[in-house]
């Protein structure tokens, strides 16, 4: 487990205050916040790499607040990986295995972790010419090799291209399921939280403004900041059913997404359980249903209107709660009011699966 | 309108050519003075051999001493901000601007028999004026800024997060320094140390004041020049030049290729 209580950390020009996080053993938690919100410093404080000004830290059931990092039994992966440039991939992975350990054990563990991450073929190379994804895997392998009790990840996907990011995300999730290491990741990408985490904490101006299961935070943001930051919205748990064979590159197929009270048209890459996301600004609100190219055309009741300057969020009930974003000018022109029925539509391509 | 490159290029080529000639010319001229016979004769001279040996020994001692004293300071300056950091850095770099005879006189006053420090060390058997320790002290004074600056830059070039990763992998602070920081900064530190060593070998102005005898190579050259003239000084000068060129090639080989 990873637990902090009332942690106060100085991060550059500002201070993180009263950070209390609780990740149960084997859990995967994410702290999300904008760039420069002190996420890295928070991880460093938990790792003992940067001293907190106040508060306490527990790892795997022990209080470690006063322990130096080398005694905390943790793995730490920085955003830029920070592989040791003077060592081969093998020696990077084996770095934390040095010491009294037998050479044979060391080699066996290096091979095991490299196998886990699919980087056996890289072992004898230097680290200078590795791709971003390869560096990421080596950094993870290096952190995992000494069998840490907890894993701390700093924006692990920020420095790789989107395609690699998707692959790595999937791998990391499998790895977590397999190894069961309690993991805390910081990210600025809410998609990471939806795909990976079972707990998410949103950091803003040095404080945690909301935490809970990712779906809940996504669906019920408790402040405008959280709503805007996580991209406010429509996240629906459900199942994908294919309607046609896949084609194109990447291969996609027409499909239906079944969720409680609602069925959506979409293009999908895989079948089975998934989360569908529809961004509020992709939902068109009109008085009457027009003939359009949008595959998803629904009737909905207006529950509530929330004006955020030039943008107004329209909270709807379409069998499932949905939120649409329209310009405040349009909302006024159409004289939208709570209790009224409206027509909403969005394209199949506006439904994103995660 | 004339294309400015039509006259700037030849002008730059001319200026560059003059500069190169100005540096390479004297060096080549001196090398041409040397015949295998004259060099052999110079090497056969026991005073020359002793003098070069003394120079190499003293410069090596000064460099090692400079590293021992300077590396911790260099690391501190590269890694931490603390009150007085700028002052400390200024002090360490100060000898660069002090004229060498001035440094020699200052060292003489500080380490001489009649000074507090020199007197105390003298009673412990450590004599500076007119002895090897005096040469080493003078060399250390003029060369330590070079070693410390180079080491500071080399340390600053090692991302502190690499050390933190090492700590998270079970290293204590000293282990992380030894296994990560030092190997990565090593080339830069070594290049700086060689530069400091070459600077020590070339020192004349301060040594001539604190320890004229036994003579280091630069003083022997001066001594032979005043007594025997150019013919007596040149072969020894060539030997010292060859030593310096060898060191220079080593330093260049250590520097990363991008700055070459």
C-alpha cells in the first residue's frame, strides 16, 4: 500500500498542501493534474528523494517518513526514463540487483524481467539509440528488477508517440495485473486514469480537489476545474457489438455500443466491454431532430444548465445522463430551460472507446 | 549591390590564415631547431632528465592534490545552491587572474619560514621555499581553478535525477555518486585534470620565486637561455613542447566529439 497523510511538499515556487492519498495493496492509483502542478515532486517526496515539510508517508504498511530512499523498497520511473547512459541495457536493468547477490541470480532476474517486457533482444545494446518505447520498457524493467513493493511512475507515456502510448498502456496494465505491485502514477492525461487506474486524485493549485474511482470523477466532477481538466463528461461503461467486418488501417468496424438505457452507433477496433467517451462539445443540441449525417440521434430532457462564461454546459437525461457543451449565445438564442425536451445528435466517430 | 560574401569570405580566410600561421609558425620553427642528435644530447644531460622528472612528478602531485581538494567543492557547486556559493566559486577561480609572480610572492609570504602557516608546517618537516612542496604549492595554486571548473561543469552535466534513480534502486548517496555520477562525469573531469596538469608543467612565474632550485623544466630552460643562449635552451624547450603536445592530444581525444 501507499499512504500519505497531510503531506506538505515544496515544489519550486509553490507548495503542495495537505496531500492525503491512500492506495490499497495491489491497487493502481493516479494523480492527475496539469503540467507544472508539482506531480513529480509529490512522487519524489513519497520516494524520499525530496524531503517533505510536514506529513507522513507509509509504504507496504510501514511508516517510512524518515527512511532514506534506498530503504523504501520502491521502483521509480521518471518521465524521461533517465537510463544510465554509461551502462548497457543489461546493466541498467541489473543496477538495483548489485551487491551481495549471486551473479547467477542476477542474470536470471534480468532475463526474467526483460522477458516480461519483451526486451530480451536489447540486453547487450547501449541505451543511446533506443526508441522512446524501448527506453520506457528498459526503465520499467530496471525499476521492477529488485522486486519493489511499490511502483511510482512519473508521466510514463508523456514522451512517446500516441501509438506507442496505447501499446505501453496495455502492457503496463497487464504487467500490473500479473505482478500486483501497488502502483501510483502521475499524469496529465485523464485517459490514463480511465484505462489504468482504480483510484484517481485530481491535483489543482497544490491541493487534491477531488478523488475517487475514475468514472465517478469523470462523470461527477465536483468543480469547474475538474470538469474542464478531465474534459467533463460523458463516459459510459458498456459492451461493443460488431456489425460489420473490420477494414482500413488501423482496422475498424461499424459497431453498436450497448450501455444501460442507451445504444450508440460507433466505429470500433475491438469487441467486448469498454468505456465510451463522448466529448460534450461533440453533442449537437437542437429544438427538432433534423436530417443529418450523425448516426446517433436521441431525444433528451434538459436537467440543468451551467454557464461557464462563453460556454454553457447542458446536463441532459437521454436514458443516461449526458452533458453537452454549447455556446452561451446559442443557449440564449434557443432559450434552453430545464425541464424542456430537445433533440441531440452526434456522429459515430465522436464516440471514442477507451 | 555586391554580394557581401564576395569580400567577407576572402577577408575571413586571410584573418584565419594569419592567426593559424602566428600559432603554428613558432611551434614549427622551434621543432625544426631540433635534430635527433641535439635531442639525444639534451636527454643525456642528467640535469635535464632530473628537471623533466621533477616537473612531471610535481605536476602530477599538484593535479592529484587539486582533484582531492577540488572534486568535493566542484560537486557542491554543481549540485547545491547555498549562501556563499557564488563567493566560493569566485574564490576558487580567483588564481586565474592573479599574475604568476604575484602568486609566487603571495605564496612565499604565506608559506615561508617566517610566516605562521609556513613556520608551523616547517616544524612538522614540511619545507616549501626551495623545496619540492614549494613547486607543488605554486603549481596547485595556478592550476586548481582549471580542474575545479572542468569538474563542476562535468558534474553539472549529470542529471541529478540519475542519482535519484540510483537511490531508488538501493544505493546510498556515496554509492550513487561512485556508480553513476563519477563514471558519467569522468571524461570531463579527466580532461580538466590533464589541462590542469599541462598548466602545472608550463608554470614558471610563481615557481621561480618560491623554488628556483631544484629547477623544474621551465626554469631550467630560462636558466640555460641566460647562461648558454638559444642553442642551450632550445633542445630542452623542444622536449617540453613535445610533452605539452602529447598531453594536448590526450585532452582532445577525451572531449566529446560534438565540441571538436
